C-alpha cells in the first residue's frame, strides 16, 4: 500500500518455474511463454506480434532493440534486464515488476500498465506517448528526457525520480503524486493539474516552481528591481 492510498498487486508466480533458454529464432508470432524462468537469455532484436509472457521471471536477460507488437504481459518479473531501444507497441501489462533494469530509449506507445512497479531503473529518453498507467509506481528511477506526451498518469506515483528534461505536455495527472523528484528543465508542467508534488529539498521545490512559472508564462523577478 503506497502513502497515496493505492494498493499495487504483485506478480503472481508459481513457486517452481521451468528453466528455459529460448532463442530469437525459436519465438514466433502469437507464441505463449508461460511459467518460465529465463536467466541470462539473449533475446536482442526479437521481433514478434501478439507474444504472451505470463507467470515468468526474467533475470539478466537482454531484450535490447526488440520489436514487439501488441504483446501481452501478465504476472511478469524483470530483474537486471536490458530493454534499451526496445519498442513494445500497444502492450498490455498487468502485475509487472521491473527492478534494476536498463530501459534507455525504450518506446511504449499506447502501452497500458496496470499494477506495475518500476524500481532503481534507468529510463532516459524513453517514450510513453498515449500510454495509460493504472496503479503504477516509479521509485528511484532516472527518467531524464523521458516523453510522456498525452499519457494518462492519473494516480501514478513517482518517488525519488529524476525528471530532468522530461516532457509532460498534455498528460492527465489527476491524483498523480510526485515525491522528492528532480525537475530541472522539465517541460509541460502546466499539464499537472490535479497532481500532488511534495519536495523536501528547497532546491527541488524551487526547480518545480521555476518550471511551473515558465509553463504559465510567468516571469519571476527580484523585488529590488521594482523598488
């Protein structure tokens, strides 16, 4: 249960998962990978449509550059995985946990995330345009220059995240919570109507104030200039 009051369901995995080492050539469109443990598996540049990953744990797997169209992700754990420059379009993800992973340049246009946590991961230059987040939480993540244009972030929680240079234009943010995040150069802050921003650091609080003022066309001056 987060302090925002939302309860995020954890992935439901079997106690014993079957070890598997599939190769890119062995995975086809509409395949179903169910209740598997994938450790140190190389799936770089995998291309597939309607692939289902359900009840699986992926550890130190490389999915960099993969192209998945409308994948179905249910009860999935990704730990120390590489998804750099992957593109997962119109993905449906439910009860997904991502930890200590690299998602630099990841693109998830039209992604639908439900009951998902992302922790201690790098998502610089990632794109979530038109994505929808339901009961999602990002903790200790770097999201520099991430693109959330037109995403639905309603109720999403960001804790200790670096949003330097992130793009938030036209997002829906009612009920979203941002706790101790970094805001240097963040764009589209004016779209965060209905969100809560809590910064314990005066520097971060000033950064979000400056970003909000810039978004609203407000100039912050020195009183001495008008004495």
